[in-house]
C-alpha cells in the first residue's frame, strides 16, 4: 500500500460506520441492441422494474445517453420512469445520471415535479456533468470546457425552484446555452396578451408548479474531484460514485471521504449524508469461466479505453475484470463486495448492475435487465452484505 493510499484509508476509518444499513437498487444504461426495436427495449426495462419491486428492490437507476444507443438507449429517462410509475407502487425511480449541462433547469424542474406527483414522491434525481456524453456537446452547442460552470448554474436554478423560491430569487446567468432563444419580457406588447392577461404579467415572479418541496432532499450528484465532492456536501445533496474507470481508493474512496468530512464539519453529524454506489457484477459458474467466455470482448473494450485510461488498457483481460468488476459465483461476488474499501459502512444506497455493460461493451448485453439475475443478486448476494428486502424493513 502506498503512502497516499494509506492516508486516504486512515481518513476513511474515522468516518466509516460498520453495520450501516443501505437500500438496494439496480442500475442500467439500457444498451439498445441494433436488432431490437426501441419499443421492445423500453418494455423490457419497465417489466424489469416491476419485477424488481416484487423481488424487494428499493430502487432502480437509469442512465441517460444522447445520440448513442450503443452507449445507452434512453435519452429521456423521466419519460420511461413515468411508464414505470404507472405499473409500480413502492420502488424508488432514479436517474444515474441526467446530463445537467444539456438541460434547461426550469423545464427539468417542471418535468421532475410532474413525475414526482404522478409517482407519489418516489423520484430520485442523479445529476452529472455529461462526461459520459462526450459525443453530444457540439450537437447541444455546449462548450466542453464550460461544463462545470454550466452544471453549477443550472443546479442553482433547479435547487431554488424545488425549494419553492420564485424565479426572481435566482441569478440570471449570462452564458446559458439557450439564452439566445429566450424572449425578453420587454419585447412583449399589449397585443400579445392572452385571455385578458396583460403582457406585463410575464414580469411577475413565478413559482414551480406543481410544487415538489420534498424533492429537494432527493438530489444526487456525481463528482470528478475531491473538491467537487465537498461542494456536493455544501449543496446538501447525495454523492454518487462507481464509474468503473475511477480507482476505488484514489477516486471513489477519496471522494467519499471529502464529502463526509465536509458534511460532518457543516452539520455536526452524518445522519442525513447520502452516498450512493454502483458496481458491475456478473454471476456465473466461476470468475475464471466468465473471463474465458468474455476474453475477446474484454480486449475489444480495453482498446477503446487505451487513450483515456491507459492504466486499464494495459491490463490483461483477467486483470481488467478483477479490477473493474465483481464476478463469479454468488459467494465469490459477496466476498469481493465485502472487501470493497469504498462500499459497506459508507453507502446509504447500493445500485449494482447484474451485467457488465459498459465496463465490457459486448458479451453481456441485456443481462442487467435479466429478471433471474436480479433475483439471484437480491436473494443470494445482497443478504450476505447485510441487506434485508423492503418487506422486512
């Protein structure tokens, strides 16, 4: 163990809460197979969510991807979650994550508020800076170098509206990507009035409708640095970690430590701090058999990673699988998760996949929506980690 690694783990030990209970969800980016209509993919997703609720899962988390069905087939997760809301009663409906720099925060607030009303308060809102949507920045007209500033500006507006404040209370940011498309109230005239309303009414402060005050406490953010993780704590939001290319200690555990240290300093306790973690898991005969089966697919994935993550591209396929996934029998996977330094004792919400996409691009497509695999994880693996199904909570 390196000195820097040891220093992070020593800081973490002071914050860890052994036996801390967590809620169990499942995560999917919903890769869209080229030979399958999107309608069928969405139907399978909703059926999996319905089945997960019956099995006892606490939540589902859907990734958002634009213009790249090979990365994820759901550009509008809130629409799909509305369909799932109509078929379920208890399971929490989460995004992991909405690419906030591409969103108009007022419109996003309205969509979230409507979905939260329909689902009777079951929405969990994961937000990110769109680093998984690199191919979409030019199309949306967003400067990649400005993504953090845009994220912060949009988040400020979203939080203000969810807190019930009026539109007059948040700053009008000058560099929003859609600013040029807005109509200035001063350009309206009396002839633009509708049903007797004068155009000047548009100058009056507006509040979010429907209101969704409790949704403010269900915002989550991803972090790209410890400083960003600390800022999430200052925002009062939950921290989401688990990207397969983030080192489990130097990135994930360090982000958790920074977040919890900041939260503790601000609040005096960790009672309301929220940490959500994603892990790639794949159940099979053995880790060796899975590696043998997926070897060519792993090698192909590594080639796509070499430029951005050379430390992953240089591993052997077996080393790569051991590094970024948890695979093997149920007992094997449970043992690997129990040894994970950035998981138990820290997380309040755990949402693994039961397939390896996108940590392995091909070879397990659709496995994350396989109901039998979801059942195996909930019944054979999660209880070994201390989780009890919702009926027993």
